[in-house]
């Protein structure tokens, strides 16, 4: 199986794993909105014209890292994450279905704000447009792949680490670089993290076995440990830690100032409540061992 189609390759994940995939597979074509994509199309709006039969499809095209503020912005999540998935499958039916399809989902489908070592057995209680659209895409792909005899692998990553990381990790790097990042109460909170390149390492395992898996580092580093590593790489001082009561007061002021405040009560809860996921199923069934984030993360 040497022909691979990679959707959403112009984003953060593609930046980190596309060079690896080009080494591992004879043919790698990309689909998306990027200037360098082989198939340039907006999956949310159109069924692409796919003229090649692919053995493997890595479907990472998706919308994330944005808090919707209008009904239109909420709808965009369903257009990209769900309708885009349906449009892709329609195109694959015309070109010839692949042997395997790997979908990049998210741990947000569980709807958990805190918890420890949450497994794949947890109910899919996500209520945000992001979570709901990913749940719908998972359900659609499960049915479609079963009907067409396609091996389906669904990965639910946590925070992704790698060059130009988005989201909370990217905000941490930018904050440390500018000198205004602070840890709270010693930075002891844990959030599961996965090295982006582990997606490429998981791909050949999923092609053979399929399945639904949480994927993250086994060691579950703390924000304090990650921020110290980032600061060292940037040649900056280790971020200072402020007591929780001080952060609480700052958050209350932020509640009054509105969305532009650097911290509010919601952001404080996200920064001080641990949320970790179990990778035991992936390690047991796939024989996979994740990269250690603290040893491998380079900004």
C-alpha cells in the first residue's frame, strides 16, 4: 500500500509529519486549501474530483482552536468537520475506496473539563460545536467504512506538540518568548500531550488493525515541566509561579474586563485542573510506545 492521500496537510500536523510520510510512502498527495496542495478544494463546500485510487487516506482536515461567537461561526465547525468528511467519502466512492482510512478526531468528544486517565469507554458527552461535529464525523465514518469494507482507524489526540504548535501550547511558547507567562500554584497541573510525529508512527499500525484510540504521552508531563523546557530552549528564565489566590483575583478582574483579558475564571479553571487520558489501549493493541514529550519537543 504505497499511495496515500493526506487531507488538511497545510496545517500544523502536516508541517510536522509530511516530510516523514514522503519518506515512508511511494506516492503522497495532499488535499486542502493550501497553495502547495495537489488537490486544491474547500471540502466543506465541494466534493473534490479525485482521479487517483489511494490505498490509504489520512483525514486530518478540520476546524479547531476557535471559540465560536455567532451562529455562523458555530455552523462552520459542522461544515468543515462533518460535511467535509461526507464530501470526501463521496469522492472516494467515485475514485475507488481505499483499503484504510485514518481519521484525526479529538479527546474533546468526551466533553471533559477535568479528570484522570480517561479511557475510550467514556461516553461521548462533548457539547461544543467542535466536539459535536467530530462526534458526527466519527459516526458517519464508522458506518461508511463498514458498508464499503474499509479499515477505519480513529485517533483522539490530546494537545499536540511540535514545531509551530497551535492552541494552549502555542500560547505558552509565545508567552514565554515575550516574558509574560506565569505558572499557577507551581505549574503542577497535567494535560495529556502527544508529539505530532507520533501520528506518522501510528499510521502503519492503524492501517492493519483499525480501531479507536486515545493517543498521548505515557509520562503525562506537567505544565511546569513543559514551560521549563520551553524556557530553556528559548534561553529564557524559568517562568515564575504565582499562588492560586493571586491568580483567582486576577481572573475575577478579567471577568469584568471581558474577552480581551489575559485571564478570567474560565481560563483559570483550564489552567489549574488536570485533564489526562489513558493510552493503554493503543499501547496494548497496537504495540505502540509514544515519544517522550519532554525529551523530544523542540520549538
